[in-house]
């Protein structure tokens, strides 16, 4: 789901907590996990029961703990689409003190490219595919369909908010949400190092059809990408090698004819990351597969 609901700040003078709660429920109904922000536009801190990880959760919020606290503890990990939770006593008390509504982009299957200033916006317009944009106090949020690891300061004035992060809700924005491109995924890669793999003998099939690209039929390419996703998902051990060999197979079939798009690559990366692979490993494995095939 994507945040397509038309939740906006009422102009009827209604109480702020009613406004925030209404917005939160509209977003949750659209499949967007939400949480309240307190003064300073930051999440509410852990309650006494959850303080310092006493509940079994992780206070640094790098991973979601097993905590089932009824209050909006644990920052992004507290985000929910459950209307019963959102309107419960502990959450309602939080809405009374809330200054804004936030959402967990990764939980909604989204990535937000946070552009903090005019220079960052100019860079995005010159280098990234157009997508839905939302105006912010200092810049813009560019929203793409597809999750990825969050990262701060990937370049001057640019942060990425997706998994394990929250973004402030500032309205539905304008434009159509497009698929997360590889150019955005690559922004989070830090100091990539080559993956050392044993040399693999691989035969690239000869072109057929008198040199004409045989993969222009959408169903053929879609079937190939779907099978590659399934192969990665089905891997139970040796995931690193399974990902590399799957990338190799996809590139062998489609890497020389221009059929692959950023959306296809993103689907493969997403399947690999769902199995626990890092974006860095995905990027390295893809680069090594291309190098092995000379594409």
C-alpha cells in the first residue's frame, strides 16, 4: 500500500490531537504504519517498563525487540496500522501531546529520499527519475515504491528513510509513485569491496531470431524475473552463493539486450535483502556477475 489517502490538516479549528488521530487512522487504513511525534518532532521515549531494554527490546532501535508494550514506545518499531492500537488509551494520551504524525516508510514498502535544500533538489532533478514529491520546511521528500536500508548523509543534503526509520507525514504530495531505482539503492553503498568467489564457468547463450532481441515479450521477461525471485527466496543455506548465481543467470539471459530496467534490478535486490543479504553484498554480487559475463 502507498500513502495515497488525502489526509490533510483540518482548517476548522479542531483540536490538534483530533487532527493527528484522524490523519493517523486514514494513513493506517491505506496500509501505512503510523506513530505520533512529540514536541521537537521526535518519537516518544520508552516508558518505564521498556526503559533501557528492560522489556526485551533493543533501546538503540537497530532492530525491533519482542516488546508488546501498549504505548507508542520504540520509535519506528512502534508504528502500526492497527486502528485498535492507534485509538487505545496509551496512544490516545500520546496524541494529546503529539506535535505531528510520522510513518514507517519501509513498513509501507516505500523509500523516502529526503532532500534538505535547494542544491539537493537540483541534484535529484538531474539524476533521479521523477516520482511523487512532498514539500517540506526546507526541501522535498521524493517517495519511491520499494524498501531499502535507511542511511543518513548519503550525499550533501540527502538522507534516505525507509526500513528502521520514520518520516514525518506532510501530506499526500503530487505526482505518481514510481519504482525504487538502482540509482537510489546505490546511494547507501559505503566503500564497496569486491566479493572473492571461485571462478565459475558459464556459457552465455547465443542470440536467436537473426540477432533480434528475443526478450521483448513482457511475459517472457516477467517470468524470468519472477523465477529468479523465487530461487532466491527458496534458498535455505548458502544464500550468498545462491544470490550471486541467480544474478549471473539473469544477466546471462537478459544482460546484453537492454531488457533489464532499474525496476527489475530492484526486485532482485529486494528479494536478496529479504533473505538477510546487505545492500552492499547485493551491489558487489551484481557487479561481479556483470564482470564475469563481460556485460
